[in-house]
């Protein structure tokens, strides 16, 4: 068997993650404009809260989406599940771009926006987990780690693409035009990414010997694989807490606690995310040589030791020191994100692989990840300590470390 990754498989698997996180970044970037267009104009703060509330509702749909699309993946096939997933993201993203506002259609505007976000949430719940299953199953045996890492890189690329699109529009358009209609452009462009994704996924062949089709994968998983679900959930805790703390919450933390300007905080965040891509790829490749567990255990041990010093270092007055500390976190998270996808796929039996990973992963990402920024904000206020979120990373690392120590090494096992 060839030990070279199929470029079409990689592109088809990763592009859905690019689209879903592109939308994530664009929505966050233009949340204020969206709030003004789709909600009553009495209170600007209420508009923003409503806009983020709709965003959160979509996010809470992740576990349900994981069950539905994971179920399709185990019953019909990974390729079909991925096609459903990318369509369920691209179409509502486009609709958000053309949807009339509150002034035009009244209460129907926020209702339709919410429905679009809910449909997108279903897609998000199934896309990442099904894509890593698809890419790892279709990779050569000695390239499964790097295949899983490349699926995750699509998410990072999507965030960077969404942020770059928003930044470019802000630089090229007058603020009034951007606020009234220019914010719609990135959502309309999402349809192009989705169309390319559908074309790529329609024209690929997957290895059928990797799939043992199961009539009732959800029932089978819940009845007979609860310990597996617990292990997959435990493995995902560090991912959920560390990623959302360091790449979602930290932008606000730097501004509020460290008095860094919005422009500088976003710049620090962007540079740190750029580092994630090569680190994830290198980690996936290294895990194919030495195994998944040594990298995962080493990363979590380092996170326990260095989370507090790195967080404390970001209080420094030097932007370079702040950036270096954030890059330290990027190194840890990148190694974990690069080596864990293949580990999850290899740990689950083929006939319930899509369903079990979607359930275990998305329950944690949807609940723990979704609540992480809010919890960190409360913790800083409650303790009056800006470094309190470091203990959230330590606690998450301890949970995931305990889980991984109880799991077997998988990188030499057949799928």
C-alpha cells in the first residue's frame, strides 16, 4: 500500500472544517452589526447580547448534530455524512447573508436567524468528528496521525480566513457601509466554499473495508459502549478548556486585565494561531513514529507544570513577553490537537466509530467548551485574580491525563 496521503481525500475532509470555523470567526467579528440589523434598536447592549445568545443556541446544537450526522456516517457512509454536513453549513450561512432585517420583516428576522444558526450548529456537531474518522480511515497506516492533524488544521485555517476577511473589509469599506450591508459579503462567500466542498466530496472514493455499516449505531453506542464514551469525553476536556480559554476568552482578558488594546490583543491571538498549524502537523507526524500516548501524556504534564507561569507571564508590560507566553500555550495545544484525532479514531470500533466519537467529543465541546469563557470571567471576578483561569487549564489537563493513562496505545493497531 502506498504510504502517501491522497491529496483529494485531505482536501475533501478538511474543507468542511474551514467553512464552519470561517463562519464562526465572521459571526463573532460582525456580531455588533448583526445585533443592530436583526434585533430592536432600543438598547445596543441588548442587541449584542441577543446576537451572542443566538450564536450560543447554535452551539448547543452540537451534540444533537453529532448524533445525527455520526449516525449517517455509521449507517450509510462517511462520504454521505460529510456531504450532508457541508450543505447544512453552507446553505444557512448564505441565507444569513441575504436575510432581511428587523426593520423589514419584524420578529421574523431574529426567528429566522436563530433557525439558521441551529441548522449550522447541527452541521458543526457532525463535521469535525466525521471528517477525522473519514481522513484517518482513508490514510495509509503509517500516516494516520498526520491525516487526523490535517483535519484539525482546517478549523484553524477557517478562523484565520474569517478574521482576515473581516479585517480586509473593515480596511476597504467605509464604516457606515460595512455596518449597513458590507458585513453580509463574508456570509455570501461562504456558499462558494460550501460548493467547492460538495464538489470535492462528491468525487472521492472511500475505503469501504474500513466501514462496518451498523443499523442502529446510536442505540448500540449507548447500550454497549458507555466506557468508550467516557474515555472519549475525558480525552476531549483539555481540548475544550484550553482552546476556548486561549483563543476565545484570552482576547478579552488581555484587554480587560492587561490593558492591551484590541488591535494588539487580536494581533497576538492571530500570530499564536498561525503557530498552531505547523505544530499540529509536526505532532501528527511524530505520533506516527513514536505513538500517540507519549505526546499526549507529555503535553498534559507540561500543561500542569507551566499553565500558571505562562498565564502569569502575560501580565508583563512587554508585548514580546506576552506573545511568547501565548506561543507557549499554542505549542502545548497544537501538540495535543495534532496527536489526539487519530488516537480517538483508533480507540473506537469501526461499526460505531462516527457515532461514538461525535457523541463523546461534542458533549464536552458543546457544554464544557461553550461554558469555558463564561466560567473564566466569573472565576476572575470571584477570586479577584487575573491568573485564576490557569487553574482551569490545570484541572482539565489532570482529567484528560487520568483518562489517557487508562487507555491503550493504538498507533500500530489495524482499523
